[in-house]
C-alpha cells in the first residue's frame, strides 16, 4: 500500500513539473541595443542618449558568430535567395560548422541583429558579411494569412510580406535566409507580461516597464522626446521614449489590429508610435511602430504620431536613466593593440577615472584620463574578455570588450 502511495505521489509530482514546464517558454537572454550612437538633436531622450545592452559579438570562425547578449549563434553570410519552404528545409538539414540544430529565426530574433547606425544593410559589417539580400525570412507567419511571412529588410524595417514576392517563387525581390541556433536561453512565463499595482505593465522578456495606456494626443518626434523626459506618472519621473527594438519587442504576432496583448495594453485605436531611433541616412525622419500588424517603418520627425513611453533597462552599474551615460563608444571591439575610448559630451564629465578588470575581476589598469577621450594600450593584454568602468563623482558606466 505504501509503495502504491509513493507511486501516486511521484506521478502527481511529475505531472506538476510538466505543467510548470509547459507554462514556460525559452527566449533569448537580453534585448540588444540598436547600436545608434550619433546624436541628431539637442533634446534629451533620443536613442543615442542611452547605452542599453550594447551589441557584443564574438567571431567563432569565418562562417559563424556568437551574440553574447542574446545567447544566439548566427550564420555570418546568409544562405542566399530561396523560397520560404526551401528556407525551412535548408535550415532543418544544415550541418553548418558541424551543428545540426540550425533554424529560421523568429521575428524578434531577426530584428535583434539590426544595427541602426548603419544602412543597406542595417547590420554591423564588422561581423556579418554583406550579400545582395533585400529581405531575410523569419519563421513567423502572419496570423490571419499563411501566405505571408514576417521578414526583416536591408533598410532596417520588419514587415509582413507574401511568400510569392521572392525570385524563386516567381517574384522580383531577393528574400534570403540567415541561419540561427540557440546556445543559451532563459525561461519566462508563457504569458510574459504582468500588471503592476502602480498601473504599469512589466515585461519579463526585456525587464522593461510600460505605460498601460499611451498618451492620448499626437506629437511631433521632438515633442514626444520632451514629453517622455518630463513625465511624472505612477510615482516615477524616469520615463523615456523607447527605441525601435523595444517597441518591436512587444509585438504579438498571434494578433492583429492591434498586434498587441490587449489583456495588458490599451491603445484605443492609436496605431503609430514614435521610437527614439533616428533613420541614420535620413536624419529628418525617425522610426515608428505600427500596431495594426506590427511593422516598423519611418516618418518625418515633424509629423504627428502617437507616443508610448517606458522605464527601466538600467545599466548593471545602477546608473539612473535620467542621467547621461559617461561612455559614448569604445572601438575597435574586439581590439588588438589599442582601445579608443570616447566619452559622451552630454554627460559633462570632469575627471573621468577608468579601471580595467579582467574576466576574474582583477583590476589590471586604473588612471584619471582626459574627458576629451583616451586611447588604452592593450598590446600586452592576453587574449580574453575585459571590463572597462568609468567613474565620475557618483556616476559610473561600464562596457565589456575583448582582446584577440
């Protein structure tokens, strides 16, 4: 009798574990920053004013790279033009670099590698290899029309396109495939959002907090930046305009008009929302997110669109979002003999003090440097990962770099 009871208990426990597992889904580790570093306005709050999870790739070899932020491995050069069905089969049968678990990326993964400081293609060509692709397939179909697929494009957008548009299917456009595989992922609740007591919505995928209901009126881009920067709501004053990757990340591709989870968000017919990201080759325009289907595209900054703000995404060093980041950029990364450090002029740093620590946390360099910029000599650094921290008063910024 006791043995039978134990068996029943174990069965119940197993079912409970399975139920918990089924309520979880695997997602990429972090949402990378857009890569935009150029300033296009004196109004605070544009994309370049925030350095959120800067893209950081590692070149495995000539064929593949690893995105250390998302935990994804990518094919560096895409696999060429093909139909959607052939792309699915190609991914399923590929043994690139000896791996057999390649697949098509989903929409948010494909959008994650876009770099909005560049154009045509909107990817970092220090890591990805340029091809003649106009679009790249994802694995996500349009919810109400299986003849259409979500694709990213060389100009930086994402949209729903007919499978028949590619050359191999009788069309005139070049839809290519770039393979991806998961190295490391995190588990989140299948229903990733949560309503907070202060009337905001928390996203467990990105750790960002959103307004539940966007601002009622339309604004120009500059007005939207100012609105976000001066807003006090739900007891917080660190709101900001989201970048285009953050906006695209809340798309629900199982819904349309709006392509959002309406259990958490109330847009009330508002469709086009400004991002803080400028179109780099046309600085008079900025990217926006259209909630009808979930596409991203751009509009002139003097146009009046809707505004939706968020907060969160603090630096690991606990810098507050209403402060300017001290670091603007470091390059090249990875480096060999030197690392060029550029400080953010908007931060108005006085006497930046930098430290460099190695992968085990040992400080190997520290010095007060000019606030106009500094070149770090890395010629004697062993190959590996390092962390640069910049201190100025009670402010601190940090970035990771590699020596190879």
